[in-house]
């Protein structure tokens, strides 16, 4: 068994324990393996261990990986999520290859992705990213803009509104984290009441996934705990 396989087992156990502690069904919490900066071999190891959902943040790197794996036999059922800031000039590449985009925060991206999504593919699943911590260094729209953007996505022919995504503040103060996650949970509940397609609250990473599950996350995005620390160039 590879190291990545072993680490996936540990992450899944952690999700199970967090769900049990929160009184939730662990089967309703999806694990997104964040494979950005990692080689194809790491993705293949995780795939062999049963992982099917992968998250990427850099369009050019991700498209190279996706094209390479789709040229090989046996990887057709991977679900690809784009989770990083998306530049407008990269939107066509993403629209043509990904199944989900979780980092939508402005009108222009909604219009471009809907127009550029190939007709032969299923509509693109969309999560709106909220800058819940209000940090200037983070992408994401404001809480006040969410419902206007949600209406635009819902009206777009080639997009499906699935929910919300956030990266809460990187802090050891659990009170601050809990407050931000509670606000996300409340926004998600309101959005789901308005749009029947909304079923995803993408929140929680390696360090805070347990707290995120306690506060209603339905998808955790885990990279380091699966693949190890990233070596950025």
C-alpha cells in the first residue's frame, strides 16, 4: 500500500469521526483531494485507492494533467474541480475540461463560463466563493453580493448553481473560525432554501476540516494530509 493510500485512509477516518461527533452522516460529506502542484503519479496513487474527486488551482498545470489522464485508459470517471482564482483569459480552458468551478466571484466569469461550456458536456457545476474573513489577500465576493450572483448563475443556460465555497481565516483562534463558519452555514441554508440545486458547502481543509464538518460543511478540500506538503517553485 502506498503512502498516499495510507494517508487517504487516515483522512477518511478523520472525516468519519468528525461527522460522528457532529451527529451527521459521514456519507453526506465529500472528500476533495487537492492535487495542485502534485505530479500525475500522486493522482494515480490516490485514484487506485478509490479517490475520484480532485481539486486543482492553476489552469495551465491542471489542463495538462487532465488531458494526459484522459488520454489513458481507466480515468474517465475522475471528477475535476477548479478551486483557485480564475483569470478571464483561462476561463475557456476550464470550461472545456472541468466538472466544477468553486471559485466564482464576479459577473464576468459567470458569463464567460456559460458561453464557453461545450454543448456536448453536462452543465458546469458552480460554487460561489465568499471572502468570509474579509482579508484583502483572498479572492471571493462579499456576503452581500452572493444572492445577486446566485441569480445570474441560475439563469445561465450552461451552468448549475451548487453552493458556496470559502477559505476561512488561517488562525489558531477557534472562536474566530467558528464565527466565520457559522456565517457560511447560515448563508448556505438561505441559498438552499431559494434554489433546489444547491447542496454543497465547500469548507474545511487539512487544519480545520473537523470544525468545518461541525458547522455543516458537505465537502472538505484536503491536500497536505493526503499528498504531503507542497513544494512551490
